[in-house]
């Protein structure tokens, strides 16, 4: 990719966000009402890695750099420029001047963005003994998955507007981390106020960012309300109110859209598109997304700790039948590896297999000649890559019954589902991932390396880790790709996942919506989006 090549050499990036993004006009009285599928887990982006959370926090927080709307190209945001060293071991950011944090009912900033805010944000993620972590112990899911603390050797404040990150080893993908949802910048001044008042946990409840919208209120499983930030460093927002209406059921969201109760909705299922066909008031945008759905095995708990069992369960699934039912439009692609084939480094030699006879033989070799019993957790929320977790589970249950496996289908409320899975209570649970950067590292490092395997229930393989590290460290695109191709061979051999789908994402919206641009990872941004009067 040209973007990868660009930041592998020493360069200075200077510039502003494209003028098309910053257009000052009169305010609009019409709010944007977005029908979303689940409540946010919290409002501190560093603590969570679900789309339900980042799609909210993306409106209120910003990073040093960002992905240009609709692409994976990295452009400036809170940093006006940066220097990435030619050895891919050092990045120096120069901050934008005059950026103000949100003035809210619970915080009044006294200064603009400076290097202290960057230092606080990233030291909190990487230093477990940071005073804020001692007051509010928290797990930074995505930074931990990336192994951020082990990669960074130092973070230096060079002056009020300049910060340097020094790495222990080269990492060609490191710049892209700063454009991801977890790495947005917090106000160190606000954090100090919370710490001083004994309310450190409120950083996750009452957000303060620099984004185009600021927090107003939240009612769990009902609504999140935001309002335009009057101190925004770019042009003022025409839309003054941004409302997230939370509706778990996809048919309810579609009905609300049809009735005009919301004017844009979270991604819908293939089967819902026909309901909107012919509706002249609604348009459906689509994009082939950088995503994957999969079944994740518990690598610590019998019987899925046995590689032969994992392979048997994988090859017993009739993916063709699954896709005919769950993806009737034919826009989804069967997943073979850990990331989509459009990403450099994809191993084209890997294949899926459907072979119930061999699956029974593998189970017998693993000591389960007379069958076995397992739990399969069905995804409780709708995702483009998994439009019906319960139905998917039932179809897989039927396939596994044919090889002598009795499957108990379980599910939980979304937050409980994630919590229990992280504790390793499952045998197999449904999950998925949407990449941000278009880089293999964003799929492999964040999901499959030992850094994320703190409880032992996820995949951890030293040979695999070494190849991922080799891919990160190389500044030669061909060598990077070769490392990732070999890593995928180990992934396919060990089968920590049953890979399911890469999907097309469909976002429906009223024709009155203007300025909305779909992102390759399916995330939403409402900066400069309006409802036509």
C-alpha cells in the first residue's frame, strides 16, 4: 500500500484537514437521530474496543492523527505535523495550537491542548503505577492487545507542543495506532480535577474531549444525547443536537427509520434491505468492510484446548449452507484467514474445508470416539458479519450433531457476554473484528498474540508472535507480507478461530442526511453531517 510505504521513510507531514470537512454555515434546528444497536460500555475510549462504544466516543474525542473520511489514509488531527524516523523507531508530533477541551456542566478548562495531555493519555495506558491507575485501576483492552507498554521505551515532552515516542523495536504500523479509537487525547487538567476530588472513575462516565460534539446525558439501553461543541477548533457544527436512540432489535431500528423517528441507523442485515426497497425517502449506502466474524475457542478449557477437536469442529461446518441463509444477497465473503484478502500479506494458499467424515476421525483421534458435549455462545447483538447469532448457532449445532457433538447454545446480555468471555467461562463464543488501518498488524497483533492472552483462554504461540513481530519491524513491504503469510499458516494449523465471514456493510439513512461518509471499518462520524431543512 502506498500509505505504508509513505511512513516507512523519514518524513515531515504538515497540513490541515481538507477544506471540505470544515464548512461554517448557519446552525440547523433539526437534530441527527442515530438508531444504534447497543449501549456504550462506557465513555473512556481507551477502556473499550467495541463498535457500540467507539461510535459514540468518536463524536466527542479526537486523536493526534485520523483516517481521512472514507479511507485508511492517515492525515493530521490534533497534531498538525509529525516526523516518523527512517528506522521506524521514533515518532515526534507537533501539536495544533489553540485547541480547546469541552466546557461542560462538570468541567471548565483553563487552558488549551498541550503536551501534558498527550503524556497523561499514553502514560496512563502504558504505566500500571501511574497515579491515575492507582486511583482507578482499569484494563486498556486495545492498547494491551497491541502490547503498547512493551513496545514504547519512552514518551518525552520536548516542549509545550512537541512530544516524542521512542520504540524499543521498529514498528512500521505504529503511526496508524494514533488514528485508532483508543488513542484519543484526554484532558490532563480534567483528570487531575477528578483525582483531586476522589472521583477518578468518572473519566469513564462524564467524558471531556476536543471533538465536534460534547456529552449531555445518557440513559442505559435508551438514549445518549450530545450537543455541538461551541468551542470547536474547526468550523462550528450546523447540527446542534446529536441523539443516539438505542434499539437492540434490527427490525425495530428499520421501522423507526421508516417512520422518521431516526434519520440514520446502525448497519442493517441483508434481509432488512428488501424491506427498504422502493422507499424513496431512504437511501442505503454500502461498503466492503475490513472486518471478520469468527468463533473463538477457549484454549485453556477441555475439550477445545485440543487442536484436533478445534480442527474437527471447523471442518464440520457447512459454510455454503450457512451463507445461503444468513447472507442471501451474496455480498459477504467466506473468511479463510484472520483478515480479508484485500489486505497486504494475505495468504492466498489457505483454504477452508467441509469434511464431516474426517471431522469424526479427528474427534476419535482426540479421544472422543463416542462424541462429546460443548457450549456455544450465540452473539446477542446484530453485526454485519453476523446478522443473526442465534440462527447461526442453531445451524452450527445441527452440523456438529452429525459428527456426534451435542451443542448447548447459550447467550447473555452484551455487557455480560463480554465480561464472561474475558473470564474464560465459554468453550466457544461468537466474536468479530473490524480493522482500522488496512494493515495485517491490526488484525493479528490485536487479537492473536500472547499480549492479549492474559487469562490463558486465548491463542498464544511463540512462533506466531515472532512472525508478527518480524512483520512489524520490517520496512520492506515484501518482507512484511512474507512474515504475515507464514503467521497465517500457523493460525490455520492451530485453529484458534473458526473463521466465518467478511461482510459488506449497509447503512440506511433518510435522503435528507447530507455529508455522511462511510468508513472502511463501518464506524460512523457525524462531523459536518446535517439534516436538510
